[in-house]
């Protein structure tokens, strides 16, 4: 076995194991940490495929930005010590059936698709074109979608904090002054 194959199997194992741990962990901070490992391992696969730009975006945007956002929102809402309740057997069975059905559908779709090689030559990556596309708001521009996603994430974080603060513990300072 070559070193590339070993690294592929290592990244794949980390992704599969940590994905399962992310959705089955009963502690929210551990789930966020497992998600971070999944995203970093995905970036490792992109590096192996020589997609350095996509790997860098994966690391900075997802692993760096979104996971930090999740962890900060957990810490800001004081939910770090919260332990989720065990999942009921009925929900576990339904989730397993849905996951297996999704996997079967995905495998059937991949096996039925006729992959064909292209005769076109590989296009050269022009960093000026990539930079202009990232900063452009016109056709093939990415500035506007990034701004929309930024506003969406900000609104989601503010809403999560407001909801968590409303459902949070009562003010203990006002209760202690009543007893004095």
C-alpha cells in the first residue's frame, strides 16, 4: 500500500467515525469538536486531490469560521455543561432506517450514472481570475453570496443567543436579595 492510500484511509476513517460521534454525542461541545475534526479531515482529502484552493477555503471558512462560531455561541449561551437526554428507541430506529435509505439511494444513483472521460484539456488556474471572481458582484461573482451568507449566519447567531437567554436559568441575584 502506498502512502497516499494510507492517508486516504486514515482521513476516511476519521471522517466516518467523527461524523457518527458528532450526531450521537450527548455533550454539545464534544459534538462541535468532532465536527471540527470532520471538516479538517475533509480539507486533508482536498489537499490529496491537489485542490489547494478548495482545501484552504474548507479550513478557513468551515473549520476556522463556522466551528468557532458554533463554539462561541455554545460558550455565550452557557450551555457548555448541558448534557442531552438519551434518544428514544423509536427515534433511533427511524433515524437508522432514514440513514440506510439515504445511503442506498446515494449508492444506486452513483452506480447508475455513466461517468465518461472528457477529451478537453485541463484549464489552467489563473489566480487573477479567481481573485476577481471572489471580489466581483457581477456574473460569476461571489461577493454577494458571501455577504448574504454572512448576514444569515449573524442573524442565526443573534436569534440563538436570544432564544437561549430567554430559556436560561432565572436571575439568581434577585432571588438571593429576597431572602435577606
